[in-house]
C-alpha cells in the first residue's frame, strides 16, 4: 500500500502561519532524528517529499503535505519538529513546546497523532508525557517503533512490548523499518482505522 499522490503544501514557524484546516490531519511526532520525515516519505512512496537528515533537528518547522491515501481519501500529513535535541539553541527549544501544543490544541481536523519511538531508545519521559497529554485531550494515538532494522529480528517484538507496557497502551506499537520496507502497510491500516472511527 502507498499513497496515490502526495505533494508539499506549506510550512509554518508559528500558529499565525498555520494553513486553514481544510482536510483531516494526521500529525507525525517524536524525538529529533527518530525518523518522522523518513516515515512520511516511505508511506507516500515519494523519497524526497519530506527532508530527512543525519543531522538531528533537521525539521524545525511544521510541514503540511497533501496526501491521497491508498483508498483515495485526501488528507493532510503534518511533519512536526522533533524534540529532545540538545544542540538546538535554547530559544528554539523553548519555542518548541508552545508551538506543538498550539498545533495539537487548535486543529479542528486533527484525527490522530503518530508518535514514533527509536527501537534502540524505547520510551523516555518525553514520550510518556506526550502520550498522556494526548490522552487527556482525547486525541487518538498511533504508535510506531522506527529503525527496526537496527536490532536483530528476535529482539524487535520484545522491545515493542516494553513500550506498550511503559505507556500503558492498548496495542503494541507497529514495528517499522523504512530501510527494509517493514510495517508500512500496517501503519496505513492503523490510519484507515482512525479514519473509519
Ligand atoms: P528531525 O526532522 O530532525 O526531527 O528528524 P526526523 O524524525 O524527521 O528523522 P529523519 O526522517 O530525518 O531520519 C533521521 C535519520 O534516520 C536519517 O539518517 C534516516 O535515514 C535514518 N532513518 C530513518 N528511518 C530509518 C529506518 O527505518 N532505518 C534506518 N536504519 N535508518 C532510518
Ligand atoms: Mg524531519
């Protein structure tokens, strides 16, 4: 499964620049360098749609993408700036939280947040807080473990199970490797389930 079409719409550095909420929105959130932009590219099948980088903190703006899902429904994917990168200037770090909170609190068409975890790091305090913040606001959460290819196959499930336990999730996070193409159909199915609710 992959998107039928995808293109960049716009970027925003602050809420005044957010575009009108004209389509259902799926936001991608997680630590800097966890693989948010790579996942968007893999789901859409457009390799250079969202900019990726080895340098953490690549995506500092919110980026909107217009995506036609495999079923033909138009939605917006929103690539959120990553958190937790120590080398980001303090001013940028301080601006992150209000910006993300403004987005999550304001968007009338927000259908779900896809929260990503690096398989080698698991769930930290930021992810636990973030998941609780979403739950308190009734925002549906889809969890994904990225870079599955970085650990041996038999270690992957137990690491996903540990994240489920640490966050008290109803379901295990989806194991994804954009390198191996693993888990992408499952992410699309989870997004369709959100859409059908
Ligand atoms: P920020 O924009 O800085 O918040 O990062 P991001 O979460 O968008 O991460 P990005 O997609 O730019 O990926 C960061 C690095 O991880 C890049 O070098 C990617 O190639 C690599 N990466 C992403 N997904 C995978 C994966 O599934 N497997 C492996 N091995 N590397 C991955
Ligand atoms: Mg990025």
